[in-house]
C-alpha cells in the first residue's frame, strides 16, 4: 500500500494574493477515498494525530508605529487586512504573524504604545488563534524583553490538526541568528516526530542566503535547515523581505510573505536596498496576500491573485483624506 | 661639527645601500622583493574603521588583491556588526575594545560591508564600500 502513496502530497500549502497577507490551506488530500483512509490511519499511527483540512493566514511586517516615507498609510493596510480576513466565508482557525509586528522606537514608552496598538488591531481578527514570532524591530534591541511582556515567548511549538508548528526566533540575539541553545531545543522538539510528520516552521528572516548584503539571511540558517532536512513534509514561512519569494532547499519549501507597510525590490536588483516608492494611485500595491487552494485531492494547485482595491477609500473619503493622518517618521526597514 | 657628522653618516648610509644593491644584483636577488620582505617584517597594514549609529568611518576603503591587511574595528556607541560575506567575515564590534580582522583579499571587485547587528531604526542604512584592486 505504501508504494501507492506519495507522502509528500499529503500536505499542500498554497497561497494567493489578496493583498493583505497569505492565506494557506492545509489539506489531507488523500483523506477522501479508501486509499486516503489507509493513509490517514497510517499517518495518525506515525504522528499521533491525523492531519485534517484547515486554513490559516499569514500576515507579516505590520510595522505598527511606522508612518512616513515611503508609506504614509500607517496601519491602514493592517486594518484592511483584518477587515478582509473577517469577510472570509470560512473563519480561519489560525493566523500567524511572521515578525516586525511593531516598528522600532527609541523610547521604550513609545515602543510599548506600538505593541498595545498592534494588539488592539490584531484583537479584532475573527480567528480562533493568533500566533506570532518577533522581527528585529520588535526584539533585537532589548533581547526580546518587551516582546515577551506583550506577546509571550520568543520561540515555541504547538500542534494543530495533525500539523506541527515551530515558531523560530532569529532576531532577538541582535544578529540574524537562531543560536545554539534554540537550535538544540528545536532538534529535541523535532525528535518526538516521525520523518513523515507535517511540519510548518514560521520565522522572521530567511533561513538561507537570499541576499546577505541586504541582510536577507540567517547566519546559522544552514544548521536549522540541516536539522529539518530529514523530515519529508517541511514548509518554512517567513517575512522580513516585504515581498513574495519562493525557494526550495532539498525537500523543504520556503515562502516569504508580503508586508503590510511597504515593499522592497526584487533581490536580483543590483546595488543598495531601497523601499519601492509609494504610489498614491495604488497605495496597497505590493502589499499582498497569497491564497492557494489544492484541487482534485490536492494534486493540483489553484492560485488566485486578488488585488485589494481602494473602493472603501474612494468617493467622499478619498485618498487625500486617507493620507491626512500620516506623520513624518524615517525608517527603511 | 654636528653638521659634518650628519654628512658623514648620510654618505655612509648611501654607500652601504649602493654596496647592498650591487651585491643583491650580482646574486640575482630582486631588490623590489627585498623591500617587500622588509615591509612584511613590520606586519600588515592596519586600517582603522570606526562604527557608530548608523555609519562606518571611513565609508569606503580600497585594498590590493593579495595584500594582507588588518581591519581594526572599534565602536563609538553600541554593539555593531561587520559582515563581508564573500570573504566569510562576520564579526561583532563591541564598544570598549578593538576587534582585529586579518584579511587578504582573494579577488578584485567591489563589495558591500553591512552592519548585521541590529542597532536601531537606521540600521538598514549602515554600510560601507570595499574596493579591491590589482
């Protein structure tokens, strides 16, 4: 029976652009039919719990508190994302946020205010659970103290419908690294699972050398990837680069999500990294959401790109009114 | 009297240099290499680089391919990073003491050094240019 089953197809992750973040649908694609039932039982025996279909959303880089060039919209995209999530026909069971929830502030009081505002906006999301990891703006200057105070632990793991999630912190040591202690924790955490277990790692920075001169890397990312390599169904979701990106290393697939503040250019762009300029006519351009659904028992993927429109800000509200709350603040990341 | 002594000393030094150069030439010794050897005996060139929010000083340095140098890194305020990935250099710069990094540029080209220890809201702009020439 095992020869007929492609275990790698058991977990399908997909995304489509709704301009607000990333919506992933996790399938047990073979769960339908006699063969699927056998597979489900097998996976349940191996992994403790059979994977079951569910959807979740990834948001990233909300940078609450940032309000200035290149994006004068402040939290508008974040709030738009929350509204869009709440309009979904199926309430997501889980929302993950892959770092830079807040924009760094020189004053601890101001940074605390930004955390409170993040929690206030995120608290309106109609989802059963919200899970977060820190970005360098949240946690790199104080080794994560304020993040712990407002959001909880910097790294952890949990299970959801047969999928094992690992929240990995690659920012709070100041440098782009996970560190030996956390790596040992992750290895011990993984050791409980069979090699077929569906695993989703979510973190802030890319775990591979996407573009080191733009600080798009994790210095000990190779060690993390090597620890994940024996597992057959691993997906890594991350943020930091403020744009979509896909990379495959061995059997592990790594997806970057768009930000909810402003976009960075293609890593193939030569020279220094500069945010893409704000386009008043398309203020949410490049601030995206990926929405992918498996089709025909998960064998195919259907990808939809949906652009967040400006309808809600048209007419009497208008773009100028939308922009008027913006205050000057300088930042590049 | 003092002036005469100085002249004699200089004449002696010049004569010794001529004799040494002549001896080196007779024995097939490249005098340019001899000079390089003498310089190397003094140790590699030291280049001081200061880091502070959110800049390196100097912001641009030029090195010669194959020439060993010491990059002496200091910080004027807080911990910064010094990442030059193509040369496998990744170091913290901690305030209060100098961090020496020995480097022999293996190839010509232009490289970007970045601070990879987060240091605040201007951190992403903290970089310097390193040029390696023949």
